C-alpha cells in the first residue's frame, strides 16, 4: 500500500508541473492580448470636422492599424486643452505628449523658427516651399536638442485681415479694434510699426469677441476663418496677405522612446506622409473657403497703395528689429539667400 501511494505521488508530480506551466502560459498570452496600447496624447487648436482634423484622424487610424494597436494617437481638438501656450506647458509637465501647432506654438519651444514666417517675405507658395524645405532639417536639429521631434511641415496658409468695416488704408486699420494673438511677437511688432493698437486675446476667444464687439477685426487664413466661424462675424477680407502661416507637429522624444524602433520608424513615416497630404489639401481648401466666404457675402477688399507701402515698409523694419532677439542674423540671411536663390532660378527659366 505504501508503494502504491508512492507511485501515485510520483505520478502526480509531472501532471502538477504541466498544469502550472499551462496556467502560466495562458496567463502570459492573456496578458499580451489585453495589454494597453501606448497612447500618444496630442492637442491642437484645429476644430473637429476641419480639414486638419480629418487628415490627422486618418493618420491616427493608420498608425493604430499598422502597429497592430500597439500605438494609439489621441487628439484633443478645438482648443479644449487651452491656447498653444497652455498646450506647450502641459507637454513639458508630461500631461500631453505632443501637439499639432501653429508657428506661434512652435516658437514657444524654439522662437527662431518664426524667421520662416516674417511678414511680406514671400510672394508665392513655391518660394515658401523652396526655403522651408531647405531649412527644415536645420530646425529639426534645434528642436531635437530641446527634447522634441519636429515632424514634417504643416501650414495654415496666407493670412489676411478680416473685418466688419472695410480696411483699405493704414488709417482704416488704425481705427479698428483689431485682434492681436497675445503670444504673437511678430504681429505685435508689426502693429507697433504701423501704429495699430491690438486687443490681445487667445485664439479660442476671438469668435466670442467678434460677436460681442470687443473686437471688430481679426486676421487669419480663409480656411481658418471658416473652420473657426469667424467668417460669419465679418463683412470684409483684404486681398493683401500679411504673411504665410506655417505650422508643424511636435512630439516629446521621451514619448517616442517608449516605442520599439520598428514602431517608431513606422509612426514617423506615416506622420511625414500625413503632413504632405495636409499641405496639399489645406491649399485647396483655402481657395474653396475664400470662394465660400464671397458667396456668403464677405467682400474681398483691394488695398490702397498706402496700405501696401505701409505694410512693406513696416515688414522690413520688423525683420531688422527682431534680428538678434527672435532669430540670429545668420538665420535671417539663410532665409533671404534661399529665397533670392529661388527667384534667380525662376528668372533664368
């Protein structure tokens, strides 16, 4: 009987061991199947339903699909995380991982990038593409040194004045209660040269301020005006562009380091492709938005020679004034060199 019990005991040991291994294996498989994806938390001022969000949303879905749900990009749209100063602060605090920003937001990480957005610097989008493509790797290195990956270039488009009263001259502009994005140093400097007193507000505050009459003029691209519903509050848009507004997506390097090398490469590749699609679509949609505004009663106002001359003079003064403060003399010279290089090639052709 003792021998039989011993045999039973010895026979049970392999069975118990097998059961334990099976249980551990199942637990490991279950854990792998239910592991939470790495969530990349992104913010933007772009409203839901806008061209920006439609394309960013498609990119997010593609990233989730191609990484087999290991990475999920979550966007907080429409300024729900605050103005861009709030967003950059939250990224630095670890409450967000990145953002799709305008150049104003990008400047809160490295201000020199705004040398690409100086007023009256460029005459065509082809000039902008040429100069920005030449200089973007330079800025990517600067952002990387500050702990951010600056992804491919985005854009907002040509920026115009939008107003309730027609603006045809510098005097007209000076008589308006014009919005000033409180964090926009370039526009502040330009207003000062023109003798314009701006009303400082964040982007989410502009639409209600136009509604109440706190301001009666603002500035933006046609698409931004339609997306943010500013177009319903104004009667005029100048045909004179102040500048061309760019942007870009930034992600904290710490967040990228949480991905495998393969997933990180895939994420960056998809994001780059998304930016190219976005630029093409935004340009098309800006043209459509401008036509839409006209159809709905917004008059495109031709500027006087006085307004053009006033802006051009103020612009060159601003370029010089911000040198050594916002960007270096070498960086301004880089922009001018590449711009003039492009113009020379066009003339030669």
